[in-house]
């Protein structure tokens, strides 16, 4: 198996993938080949083209919210499926080529997302340092590692602990993130040929595009979930791209396509909305879904059988 | 075919049955045997026991509302089905054995339901007459017809025009009902072996008992109808009989069991409510149901097929 | 105070009124004058005209359901208010002028409502007796008491224990009602000048006429209650009288007009429905309403104050 | 008046501000002082501190969606109010210091948001060019303008037409955005002391934090809007920042705080949600809100008066 990830090496996505491989049987894990990509979009293209077998991609961050790039790419490809999720705690270090006093740091490079998560620390500890953009936190670390000592003086990078270690940098400060306890959720995506069997502790991910010019259709969508006893664990609006105020919704629901109540909700949504099914997969936290007895499989099956038994009495059209 | 009706002869129920027979092919109509019963309950017992093949019974009056007796009897028998409805205009006459001035009338007999519908007229035209209860309007007319002339003097009956004519009474006043334009709706009920095929202008009658002690369950029932695009044309609460505040609902919806949207709503209701299906049948007014395209059979079928195609990709449980 | 009731004396309504008077201070109770009426309608007219000060009327029976006559009369008068409710257990006796074997009884008279509640007992114990209508159970008892012994032989009345005792009849059988535990709820109605203060265990009675030709308006009404955390304890449909399928709803809700949540729901209903307010009054069972904190008075007041504070910043129209 | 904007000069935000000033009376427009800021956060701090009087900030892009930085800053400050909106068409040019063939371009600098909007064009026209991040499109243009000719050779910037013109760059390609017709919506924010008067064509912006651990609270929020006839024109989820799956919603509704229906919805939301009111202001498109008569001010006022008139009859607590 070849696994793509949002690279370069030592990103949090890389870490999520390593975490996922640990859960595999040892022989499969040993055979895994890890392939970094510069964007989720290029990794997804490689997946669809068959060059790789799966990709790990960030989907949601507890501080920054939905990862637009991943959400939009997933929504745009019909033939791919989420088969697992991983949750990774997000923590940052300030790293330099050589040990140094903070007061000596004049420039700090990092990816804009990482910068956003350490703003307060920077303001309080390095108020006069210039903040420079980099294509990734790992890229910032690597650039520093590869710079001449002279050139590297007074410069630092904000990166993951893994990146600092990997590139042999000196850690000037740890745990500098503004939101202690931040997490990012990653999804493992494959080509669409197999949905993992139901475990009882599952999530299903959808993209739903509401009908245009029908006020109240968001409410109707939520009612369709509610009458089937389906809870949402995430809802994220994403622009359709054609005009202001036109959205689709990226949604996680509690349950599996195999659950009658989930299947029933999907059937209902399909009638009025354009729905993209992105997969049903075990929850990372393993928490089983509590199901109201009137929403259990047995209740749906009994309802079906009752209506079928009635329907057998309908006279044929004359 | 033997048809039972709420007798005696010349009741409005009798008239509804005659009206229904007119719509049958001549040879079937000619063979029909009409059997009066003293109550809907006894007629229904005869139906269930196979002594008769169908019964005509009043279900709803535009002035008085639901006819409790019929509603309760229908709800109590699982093996009977409504196969047609008839609507009969309700108009009353004041009739006497011999032509007479109104001023000479001292006693007026009628069924309490009929009395309720001519109260104003009686107050204005016969303010000092005694109002006597009778077991039916026809019974009041018949009693008058069979009375000795002496005994009949000063007495009148409130009855249908048909009754007055049938029993050879003199009509003292016509159209004496307080609510001009009043109508009663009757249903034709058979043993439960055949539901008439869908015509596109159909009604379905249900009795729904909501789950006890679950506030909001009436709202949930209505939401189940709404998310399936099903309109109610009648809702009537009936006591369960065991305690104050405990109800079931007698409901007519627009549509036929063969409509996917109706079947879907019934399946949904069945999960949390005790539902009695009382039949799907052509509407008396022939008005076709307008259906939102997202609630049409094709939309339901497409939703089913989509979910089925997804479900085929679920890996078998290991 | 003069109190009207649905007579004659010894009806269950009479009993409800006696029950209510017991709860009054002794001096007020002693001064009370009780006036029987032949119908709720005539009693209500007397109330509106100022001839009496209050009336007691049956509104709901656990077996038979809503009492149409009362519901319709209450809905038709804008100037009257329910100020209390009483619940009376309903039990019947079979009574005769003289002690007699059941086998000797050939005729049984009673009001049709009472007959409906002893059907099974009559079928099993007096299958061949003729069932005769009477204008009230008390009337049936009184007629028997006043009949000559000769004339009274073989005849019995179905009436309340109170009636049998009052008219000196012999009780042939007790507790003959089909539904043991049946109850009737009565309301005490006054002219509309004073609503009893909130007790925390209150009910409010309304009549709501939904807008015509707006499918889903029943659902909207229930949503208005729900968003204000208001539970319904009774809902009864009553025909408007002008056409089949046209209804108003007689509704009891848990709570008092003084509750912000009730006032808010009423304001909302008033916008789209014709609402008749029939009163807020203490519940007979004294059970206090459980209120979700977000629906408590304080939450409404805080919301109002917040919006008012915002509104003070609106620039005047130029 | 001093106006802050997300700088540097020539950004789309700058353009939105210029557009807004055109609508002011000439003397006020002439006195306006424009102050660029490096982020919405720093501009907002300056606003709150009184250094500037208003800021223009991007809130929503038809392609990229909500502008998280602005949404989060607005939600975090209670004392600021949106008073106007501006919509700016988004179009990009590829610009270089000197006219040049596309084939000569090896490096392209721009802000990541701009890059995201020209990806396809870059892939098709400059597949082998390196894409470099810049802190803003204007910064990329300025850097190029200030570079030595030698250094600038083979380099280009993606920027607004205004930036290319302002910095005297040569435009190599115009209209290179992937989504023709893209727009960004900007809001003008002031300190919270004056809400513009209602025009009849208004929007109101809110941030709503749903109660934790109450499934269905999003549905309840939408129901609160619906029962008051309030349509949403935008809904955007934003993480609360404390844990995965914890969100607030940034919402635009059609209407003004002065509309009774809007005030009523806000009062309702306030009971169960933490609501931040961010302002009511005229819509950029001037389109008047269509209001269902039952949701008009008059209907709300009539409901209030009715309930008040009833409430005056409540007896004082004894």
C-alpha cells in the first residue's frame, strides 16, 4: 500500500499517518510506503489516478475550524471514500539552528495556519520579530536546518516537535500554542470500493448542497435528520463558488450507512438535495452511538414489514 | 352483496348508501341487499362475522364534527377497511301527519343530533313547543305516521325529506337547518381483503395513538407527515377511554398507500406510534392531489436506488 | 353568587358544583344559590345577560371525549372566562321505583351519553330490555319516581348514585359503567372580568382557528407552543360548521397567562390564527408545571432587556 | 474620520473602502483619512482603543467562503458594530516589473488566498513556475516594483489590477481567476454607539453559540428564526477553539433589529444561546425584504396589545 500525505515529512499529517499505521497489523504496516504531496488536491489526483492507494488529510482543527482545502477536494471527487479518522494533538515549538536567547530572534518563519495558533505567544515574547510566511511548518524548519550558520543567526521557525527533532534544530520554547489542548482531525481516504463494516461506534461524512432559492431548506435538512434520530457532530458551510450566499454543507453524522436510520435519512435528503456520500467509518474515540429504541434497526424493519403487508392487499390497477 | 346501514330506512345513511349504489354497474346495484342496523357497532359486528359484506356509516358532519360512534368502532376493529366515501347534503323538514299551522304544534320529536342542527329555527318558530328525543329522525317520522290521528294532532317530527316522503307525512316547513350547506361524510367499510387501487385523487384514513408521556409527540407525528409532503385533510382527537387527557387521533391524509410518500410516512409513524390503517380510497370530490416533485414516487425510488448502490459497497462484517 | 348548572338536580354537573362550593369559605358557600338550566347554551346566555354569576359545565369525559356542546358555547362567547376546574368520577347505578329482580326489567331509560357508558353491562345483564332515551339521567330518575307504581313496574333508569338517592329510588345494581375509573372534567365559567392569579400549577384554555388553506398550519401552531416550551394537555378538534374539513381546536396548555412563555406563545399564535382566550386557572390536581430554565420568566425578561438595550442604539430615522 | 483597512494599499479591502467613501457626501469623503493595517485583528484593536473610527474588513468570498480572521475578531469584541457592507468583484492580473513573455516567468509570488483563486490558470499557463508565498497581493506587487531589474527578471506577482497600476507594473495577463464572477463582501465596522436606521432593505449579522451537549439545538435555532419569518442569507460555522466539534455560527439574516420579527427572534435566541449582535445595516444590493403579512410589525403589535389587554384582567396575587 502506498499512502500519500500532505508533506513535507514531519507535518502533523505525517504524524497522523504514522499513528494510523501503528494500528495496522505489523506486516501491513511494514510494507506501507509513505509519499508526501504538496497539497491535498495533488494527492487526491494521484489517488484517483491509481498512483497511490490512500491519502491522509486534515479535515478539521479545533481552533481554526474546517480545513477548506480538504473539504473542497473531497466534495469534488465522487469516487473516493473516507475509511478512518485520526485525531492528533497540536503543539508547537520555536526552533532555531543553534541554541539562542529569545531576545536574539529577529525573524520567525512558519506556515500561516501555525502562526495563527501562536499569535499571543509571539506578541508577548517576540513582539518585534518579523513574521515570515513559509509553505509549511516543516519547510520552515528544513530551510533553517539547511541555512548557513551566519544566515541562520537571529532566525527561528515555528514547527512541530517532530520537525524540530527530525531536522536537528534547537528548541527555544515548547508548547507555545495559544490554545492548549488543540487537536486536528485527519481522515484516511481511499478509492471508492469498500465501506468499512459497521462497528456501532461510527461516523458518516456527507456533503449536502441545498436546493437553490428555497428558504427554509437548511431547516428541512435538519428535520430529515431529526425524524430519523440522527445527530450531527459537525456542520461546516462551504461556498459553492458561483455566487455570494450560495453554500454546501460538509456534515458528519453519528452512525453508519448500515444503520437503517442513517440510510433512511440519506434517502430523504437525496430527494431534494444533491448529496455526496463520503464514507462511514469507525470513530477515533470509539464512543458507541446511543440510539432511541424507536430509531433502532428493529423499529425500521417492523415499519417496513407492516407497510409491505398492507401493500399486498392493494387491488391491481384495472 | 349485502350492505348494512345505520337505520331505520330513510336516514341520511340510507341515502348515502343509495347514492353509492347508483355508481355501481347496474347488475351489481340490482343485486344489492340493504340491511338496516340500530347502531354502527352492531352493523360492524355483523360485517366482521360475515353476515353482511359492507356497511355505510357516517364519519364526519360539517356542523357537529366527527361522529364518535363510527370513529371509535372503526378504530377498534383491525380487520375492516374503508373503500369509498360519500358526501350527502344535510337538510331537514318539519313534518306532521296532516297539514297543520305551525302555531298548532305543541311537541316536536327528533334525534338529538338533528335537534342540534335546527335549534335556531325551533327557537324562532316554535318557541313554546316541547322537544322530545327519539332514537332516530326516521323513527320519529315513522312513529308519527303510525299514530292515531287524534294522538298525532299537535305533534311534528324533524326528519329528512326522504323520510317525510317515505312515511307519507305532510311537510310543514323545509330547509329548517340552522347551517345551510351542511354536509355529512359517510364511509363504505368492508372486511379487510382488498384496498382499491390508486386513482391519483385518494384519501387514506388512519387512527394514530401517540406514545404516552412524551411531550411533543403530536408535533413529531405532524413532522413525519410534513417531511414526506403529506397533507392532512382531517384530524380528530378521540379519548382512549382510560384517563382524562389520553387521546388517539383519527386522521385523513391526502394520498394513497401506493404513493411512496404515504408509505414512507406510515413506516415512520409505525416506529413510535400505534397506527391503525383504515383504508385508502377515492375522494368523493375527485380532486387530484398536487404533489411536490421532491415527494413524487420517482424521487423516492431514486433515493432508494442511490442508497442501495452505496450499500452494496459495505464490507461484510468480519 | 348565583351559580348555574346543567340540570336538573343530581346530574354530575350538579355534583361538580357542590364539590366546588365545598372549597369556598363557609360564608360564601352558604350564600350560594344554585340554578339548574336545561342546556349549557341557555345557562351561558343567562351568564352573559347577568342573571347568574357563574356556571358549571362539563368539558371533557375520559370515555366520550370533549363535550361538544360546552366547547362550542365557550368558543362562541368572547366575554366569559374559565376560573376553575373540577374532576368528578363517573359511576352509574340501575335504579327502579321498587326493589326488583333484574329479570323483571323490560325498559331502561337514560340520557344517550350515560347509555353509551353502560352498553356492555346492559348487553350482558339486560339483553332484551328496551333502551329509551331521556333528556337527562336525572330526568329519567325523576320520571320513574313520579310514575304510578303500576306504570313504573318493569322500568328502570340509569342514573348517578346521587340521583337515585335524591329521588328515593331502589338501586338494583351499582358501578355498572363499562369503564371503571371514568371521570368527567367540569369548568366553572364567569363573566370576563377577573383572571385568577398564577399559582404555579395552572392551565390555560384556548380556542384556535387556523388560517384557511394553509397546509401545515397545525404544525406551525404546535411549533409556536414548542419554541416557548409550552405543553398541551388536551387538543380537541371542533368543526367550524361551514364546511367539511374546516376545524378549530380547543386546547388546554400547561401554564398561566402570567407565565412569560405562555404570553409569548399567545402573542405568536395571534399573528396568524384567530385565538379565543378562555381563561387561566388552577389545575384540579395541583401538579406544578416543570419549566425548562430557558423558558422561565427570568430567561424571557433577560431576552427582552437585551434587545431593548440594543434597540436604544438605533439611530432615529432621518 | 479615520478609516482602517487591511493593507497595504491597493488590496481589495482598500478598494472596498474607496467604494464606500464614494457614497459619502463629498465633504465627509474629502476629510476621510485611510490607515492601512497588517491584520484585521490589529485594526480592530485600534478601533476599540479609539485610534481610528471605523474599519473595512473582508467577511465572505464567493469562492473561498467566510473570512475566518474577520469573523473571529468580530465575534470576540462586544463593543463594535457593522454599519455597512460593500461588494467588490475579485479579478487578478499577472504582473511583472517589465513586459515579458509568460515563458520567461520562473517564480510567481502572491498571497495564498489569491493563489487559491488562480490555481487552474497557473497550472495551465505556468506549470513549472515556483509559487512563493507573500504576506499580501499588494506586498508581492510592491516587492517586485522595488526590486532591482536584474533581480526582478523571471519573476511575477499575482495581484489586483489596482495594485499593478499603483506600483507601475506591466500586466502580462488579465482576468486570470479560475472563477469568473467571484466577489468578496466587506463590512464597515464602527465602535458600538449607533445602529443605522431601518431602510426596509437591511441585513443583521449575529454570532450564535449553541448550548453545549443539547442535540438538536441547531434545529431549534433555525425554528426560532422560522416561527418569526426570518430568512438566513448566510450561515457559517466557526470553531469555539476549545475542542473538536464545538462551534459557533456566524449568521446573516434578512431584516433589521427594528423589525419586530427580528427583535422577537433575537429575544428567543437569547434565552438558550449566547448571542453576539454585530449590527443591522443596509444591504449592498438594496433589495427590499419580502415580509409575510403575519410577520409584519403590525401583526406583532396587535399580538402584544391583545395579550396586554388580557393581562390587565389578571387578579393581583393575594
